[in-house]
C-alpha cells in the first residue's frame, strides 16, 4: 500500500511535449481514474508511473520513494493491459505464477497464492488452460489474477475493459471496484469512457491535450466542472453550451431570452446547462424548437435548436414524450443549474 | 461461396503455365531422372563403355567406409553450422530488437553477408585465415597457437563451419528479427512489470515465442549446410586435408568429376535428393502446422 505523488511531470517525444507539468497526489488505497479523449496523454502518464516510459521532467513518488529512474521491476506495481498481455505459451497457472517465481517464492507459497487469487476471481476451472482457450472475459480475469497474486503496492489499469462487450464491461467494472475495495490497494485506472470513470473512481483526473483540466471526485466534476471541456466530457448526454452575456445580474442568450441569476460578472460567457436540468415548464423562458425525439424508455431526449438562434440544444425528459418535430417546447432551469464559463478561455466563472 | 472463374476450354491457361513447366522439366525433372538412370550404370573412366548394374553402385556406397565417414562428417558439419549461425542470429536479433536509433542501418549491414556468393565468402575466409598471410593466424601466433588448416583437419573443419555459418547468419537474423517484432510489445512489458530482467525475459518469453521460427530455421539451415555449402568448401579446403572436410555434396563432385566415377557419383546425388525430399516433407508436414505454442 502506498500513496503516489506526481510532481510537475513532463513527457517529451523529441521536441513535442505531450504532458505538461502534471501534478497530483493520490492517497493510499484510493481508486484514481485518469480520463480523457484519445491522444490526451493518459496512457503515457500511466506508463510513466509503471516505468515503461522514461520521465522527461518532474518527479514520481510511490510511497516515499522517488521512482523516476527505477526499472518497472523495482517499483512494486502490477499492471493490467488493454490486450491483457497474457503469456501465450504458458498455462493460466504459469501466467499467474511467473512474477512470483522471479521473486523466488517457495512452491508451496506460490501455489497457495495462485489458488487464492483463482478463488477470488472464479477462474479455478481454467488454471491448466492456455490463454487462447479462454474467452475475452476469462482472459481479463486471468490478467487481474496475475496482478493480484503479486500483492503489489499499486495496481495500474490501462483501459482493461475496452475489448469486452457492453454487458460484460458493466459486470467487470463492478467486480474491479469490489476487488479494489476489498484489497485496498492504491489503483490508477485509465479510460476514455466517462461512465466507467464516474462509477469507478474515488477521484477523477481529467486530461486534455496533456494538461490536467480538473482533479476531483466524480460529483465535484459533475456539479462544478472547472472548464467547458470537463463540463462537456462528464455527464451523458453532454451538457448544452449556449453563447450568452451578462446584463445587470441577468444572463442574456443569443436570442434575447433573459435568465435570472445573481451574477456580479459583466462579460461574454458560455452558458452550460445539462439536458437533465432543463425542466419542462409552460412558463419557462427557454424555447426549444424540436427536431428529433430519442426514446430511451425511462427518459426521452429532445433534440432541437434554441428558438430564434439556431444553437443546438438537448433536453432530457422523464418518461415517453413525442410531438411533431418543429413544435416549440418551453423549459425552465434553476439558477444553480447554470454553469458559467469564460467565453474566451473556457474556464469556469463563479457567480 | 467462391465464384468459379470459367475459361471456355481454351488453351490459354496451359500457355500461361507452360514456361514454368518447361523450366521445371528441363532444369529439374530431366537432370534428376538422368541422375537416377545414371546411378544404375557403371562407366569406364574414358566413357567408352557402360554397363547397367541395377543397385550395385548403392551397395558399394553403403559398404564404403569413406562414404559413411563423409555422411557422419556432414551430419556434424550441418549441426554445427545450424547451431552456430542460429545462435549468433538469435543474439543479434535480440539486440537489434532493442535498438532504437539507427535500427535500419544496423539491419541493412547485418543482411549484407547473405548477398555474398558462397565462393566469395569462402575466399574471404581463406585470406583471413591463410597460415602465412592471414591476419588471424598472425594474432593467434602471439597467443602461441599454430594455425594451419592446410595440415590440421580439425582446424579446416572449424574454418568451413565458420565461413558457412557466417553467411547464413544474415538469413536467420532476418527471420528471428521478424518473429521478435511480431511479439506484442505489451507481453514483454508485462514481463518487465512482473520483475523479469532483460535476459530472463529473453529466455522465458521471447525465446519460447519464436520457437516456430526456430523449428523452421533448423530445417532451412540443415538443407543449406547439406547442399549449398559446396562453393565455400571448394574455395576454402577443397575437401582436404585428407578428406577431413569432404561433406556429401563435395564428395559427389569429387568422385564424379575428379575421380570420374560417374555412376557412383550419381548414386550419391540420388541419395542426397532423397534426403532433400525427406527434409522438405518434414518441413511441410510438421513445422508448418507447428505454429502452436
């Protein structure tokens, strides 16, 4: 068990800097999810912690130890890879025992640990099979088994669920969470899937273009996104963004509609409203010209445009809603459901 | 369902394959059948009379101690060549696989020896190891070692093995490198995270994972050592001293064109042909299917 500290971490490939001074402190036993779009540097960051990529600048501590120049073997970590990276020529048992044999544990101890891990992950029946005789979900379990038998200080997960089908992904997601709680091992989990990130992480680090956009609990990120990027990335369906400006404590949208707030700001801004915070209201001031209705069963997504401006707007309504496309629907929104961002920088503005 | 392409019973397809068939017939089938026919004949040294003797040539060969010696020598020679060239290639490929900068240059240079004709390769080694002119005997002299492969049969054998192995390293290297680069990077990384150092990763992960290539190369190298090393032996030792480097292919040439025993020589080449067929069979039957690990 150990905490992890990243201090001004930088990664260059030649002259291109892909990670810019990433800083963060991960507490002992915490489940940290690093989330961001493809190419944001999240896997690179994880691989730097693992020791598979060199560090171009800054420091990484695992426990109290500076690990910048340590081999992966000396960092006491275990990693689950996206493609599982099982050793194809070894049986499941040998796969799990490989790291233990290198540590020169006794045969009895190795067998005990492998059997224990196999018990936890319910892969006892496959111990003598080769990886190619297993299904995707079973391979996933073996990869996790290989990580937990080592009893490391840190687990690293590199998009471990992205090769599984949707149903299995949800199931494995829960199992990973339970397992991590049970073992209490500090974990870093990389994903591009915001639902996975929200459900798994104690805290989320949102990366975009090599910068940390925000680092906080899932609910923090949902309630108070620090930037337009985080606001659009966290939450499904994505937040609506409307051009707006402040006039005397109120916010005026591009079609002239005014929303009451208590803001003291005076500038151009981007107004964010989550689809689920748009409440159908006959007296509502936000008029939506409908284009399409997506029926999801429990909810209906109303796609359309802000009347009179053409800006895209989505509202999420409970139950079944169906009207003629082109009709106008009226919505209201609570003042505290309005997120204000600087129009130029995209940073969050406090009211 | 595959659609069947239909040529309306024209002679076009036959015309298209004809060149290949003609080449095969003229350069492979006809000489091979001639060799088989000739192996049943005994001819006098001047070619004035021939006699059809059925298997007498073969009977003679299997009773001939010189031939059996040569057979064993060939086995030793090809095992040594295969082992040496494959292990060197494996080591080089292991390093090349890790090279980050200048990898292409490194690879290109390593492939060059394969392009050198066997006789020239032999000539190079002859110069390097010439007892009076060569650079290596000169250095060995300092160590108090007397190198003269014209007199010492073991040294001669070592020299042809080195020359033959050196030429084949490039070929083996290419296959090993390709095999290593086909191993997913993450498997090696998983090994590193599991605590295995580079050498251990090589023996426990990379080496077993390239084993299909090893089997394949084993056959290829055996065939090479059996049949393609004539040029090297001819240039370096001419089978000497005292037949100590006369492997089977060289003996075919020596008995046939120097000793003028055409029937016996033909019988030897028929035996060699049989060996090639066996090895090719092994390769196709067992190794092509043995991609499993």
